[in-house]
C-alpha cells in the first residue's frame, strides 16, 4: 500500500522495511518469500467456475441415485398392491372353517402312523347295504404313504406331495369282480392312476397335497411375506408361487367331509376313514393284501394288483 513515510530517494532496503511495517500484505509476502513460497496463504485468486464441476457432478449423481431409489420403491409398492389384490380375489369360495383343516388332517395322520397296536374301528352304519359306497362318494381327502414318513408336519408334507390317486383308491371305490389275477388285471392294466381319467372318476376325492399347497398361498403367513418384502425379486418369487399353486383344487379340497388315509407298515396297511364334519372315525383297520400268485404279465403290474387286492380286503372288513 502507498504511504507518505517513504520516498523514491530512500534506501531500497529501508523503504521495504517501512512498507512491511505499515502493510500486512507486504509483510505476508515478505514472510512467504522467506519460506520459499510463491505467495502467502492469504492471497486470493479470482473465481473460476471450473472449480464447481466436481461438486456439480456429485449433486447430479446423488439426484440420479435418489430418483432411481424412488422409482424402485414406487415399483415395489405397485407390485405389492397388485399381488395383495390377487390374493383377495382368490379367497372368495373358501368354505368356513378351512383355516384349521391342514392342522387337523396333519394331526390325524401322525396319530394313524404312530407305533402301537391298531384298535379296529368300524362304524356300524357302514355295514348297511350300500352305505360304504354312499360314504365314499362324499367329498374326501386322500393320502397313501409309508407310516415312517408320517411322523411330523414336514414328513406329512413330503408324503402328501408324493401321494397320487392310485389303484387302492380306485378299487376301493370301484372294486373288481374278484381278486383273481384276471379280474385284478382287468381293473388296473393300462390305467394311468395319476391321470385325468382316474381324476374324473374320483372327482369327489382330492389329494391332500392340493389342499396343503393351494391353501398355503392364501394363508396369513404368505400374505405377511408379501407385505414385508423389501425386494422386487422376492415379490416375483412369491407371485410365481401363487401362480403355480392349485388354488381352485384347494377350494374343492377344503370342502372335504372325509379323510381317507393309508399308512403302510411291515405288519400291513393301516387304513383310516375319518369323518371331518362329525369329527369321528368311521373306519380304522389293519389289513394285508392277499398273497397273489402271478403270471409274468401280472408280475409287471404287481404293485397295482396288490393295492387293488388290499382295497378288496378293506371292503370285506366292512361288509363281509
């Protein structure tokens, strides 16, 4: 800064000391030079817009990220709302009391498969002419599995998925003329027991798996999974589970009045017919199929022939 304390005629060194004494800028430059610096920290440069580019880039990136998160959240909520709407649309038609049916049948199956002596039960009403056939035409659930698989809920679930409408069920409802190889073969040969023809002939009977799998997607636990999902991939997986579930068949199965179950043991087959509506057993017997002497053709259908023979033995236990 200019000062009247110095004149052009003064010694340069003296003039510099005077200027430093009265000017902080001159003093700062002097000290900076002594430290080998080109300029003091306090010096200011002119404003350059380029310096804001990194900050602007961060702002843009943050904005894009926020927009992406908002879009993803909006899509997630839209998919959740749509899936919950589909669940609500599927529930009408379920019979009253269906909520406890899975647990009830599970308990009955575990009890039927438990080790111990089978106490035989045959409801006297079944012995009347035509009574067994009339009972078997009522809406029912069916399962056949080794008793060892029916020890707990998980075992029942696995067994139910593997159980089909087999020769035992068909022959119990539509028995062969006799247990001769010829009559048994005529009943089972060429029949695809898991197929549509058998399903049509036994339409009043639904597989237990249809009930369990179909009702699982309509249960509170499934809805809770939909409501709490925080990832669209999770919702997509839940949607696939819903689409694959046999909900229409589950509704028919949920209207079942009977549970027909066969638990195979080394001692024979434990056959149970339970009235779900009246909450009482109608039939509980332990039976084996007849010893069959089979031809080579019959041997190729041994499992089906033995199952059909077992069904005849059960019918004879009710109506000798």
